């Protein structure tokens, strides 16, 4: 009787222990040696909705990049499809978190997903703009900065090194509206595009400015003065004679410019080096232009006087006998019937029968 009772007790214990074993959850050992529920781990550690996870224990996928402690891939179930939230641009970091796509009508590229974060990870297309990831050095729609579109009236249509240009120019040349230009010497784009050096007036004797070192100026050795009508040679320019805007041709000046002075003609002979309205003359000895043009020495108005002469630019009575300057000319007071002894003393009122001798009127 006792052996049968012992056998019955052992049988009950076996059945109870078998039911407990059958009901126990089948947890897979983790790498840390602790049991972990893979469903709980993927929900809690990956922060996804439990409803998106398929019932049962996910199995390891091939080439799993970042396994969890349980050995399960980081893939999550989004809308019935397993995805990797670390690299999936449509589910980056979590389900339905979509990275920005590049606009097909622009030069931008789409964002990519790295480490569960959307971004512009390309070495060139590394700036996120409205249309997507942009290369600010070359993007026509984002040149130098986001939303800076090339094509303004003062800018070119191409983006080069972050600047809008009209065309792709060789090294050392700038792209200007008029074309490729060397800014250091181009008179139409001097120092900067659109800076035009002053052109000489075609109706004058002036020359145009030139561009040197990126600066407009009058660099010719002769035409080195900048006037209103261009670069002028003040020593010869009829319109800028001696000074800007001094035009030769007034009543007292000639029409020619010589050595910065308006002249009537260029006089080069030593005998008559001076130019006056009457022509070339010598101001030192010309009775018509004594000292200055137009200064005429006194003429004789009586038959007994002589006209003044010009010496060293001064009118005077330089004759050894007719050396007294009277109103009617140079007189010899010792013998001049009209200026006998003094200017204005007329012998006998100029009638015949008198002579002037030794400065005295004598009837004859």
C-alpha cells in the first residue's frame, strides 16, 4: 500500500512541474547574461508603438548593422514593413518621419538619414535650403546663400564660387554683363563690373581715360589733366588752354593754344616771338605792340615832332635831339616852332615869320 501512495505523489509532482514549464515564457538569454523580453526591448528601447510590432519574437535579419542586447536587429515594423530607422529616409528615427526630398525642378538633392537623423551629409550638397540639400557654390537657385536665385538684371545666370556670373570666365577674369573682363585694365569695367572710365568728347581735342590697376585716370604723359570733356593737354588744347574749360577765341585772345596760352598764331622766330592780333611781333621794340599786345606808342601830330619809339617794351622819346615828350609827339624844344622852349609854346601862333632858336621865338 505504501509503495503505491509514493508512486501517486511522484506522478502528481511530475505533471504539475510539466505544466509550469509549458506555461513559462520562452525568453532568449541576452548578451549580458540576463533574460530579456525582446518585444518589450524593441518597444521600450526603440520607442515604437507596440501595435506596429508583429506578434511573436522577431528573428535576426542578415547583415544587421546595430543589434540590440537581445541580438535582434533595430528594424521596426512600419505600416506592415520592416525598416531600419537609422538609415530609412522615409522612416528616419521613427515611423513616418520623412526626410526632405530634393525638388526635381532645381539643382538640390534629397536629405539622407544617418543615425536616425535627417540631414545634408554630402560633402558638396551640405546646406539645407527650401528645395533640399544645396551646393551654395554652384546652385543657380541658391547661389552663395539659400533662395538667392541668379538672374537679376545686374547679375549673371550662372553660379560660380557662390557668386552669380554671366558666363564662366578663365582664371583672372571677371564675369561682367558685357562679358569676361580683366578688371585691372578694362576701361568698361575698371576695378568692378560696370565702372566705365570717362570717354573723350569727339568734338574736342581731349582723350579718353584709361584703366590702370583698376582705377580710371589720365595716364598719358601729355594728356594728363582730367577736364569735363576728358583727358586734356593744357599746353595745346584749344578747349582747355592753360586750365580746364578755358576756350581760346575771345575778343582779346587768339584761337590757337600754345604753351598754355591762347594765341593768334604760333610765333617761333627770335625776331618776332610774340603773338598779337596783328600777327607775330616783338613786344620789346614794336611801336604797335609795345610791352603788351595792342599798346601803341604815341604818333607825331605836328610837322615838327617825331613819334614815340619802343625800347625794352616801353614807349618813349629816345632820340638824342627830339627827346622831350609833348602832347603832339617827341619834340626838340630848342628848335620846335610848336614847342619852343617848352611843350605847347607856339611861336607866332604858328604863323610864318618866326623861328625857334635856342628855345626862343625870333621874328624873321
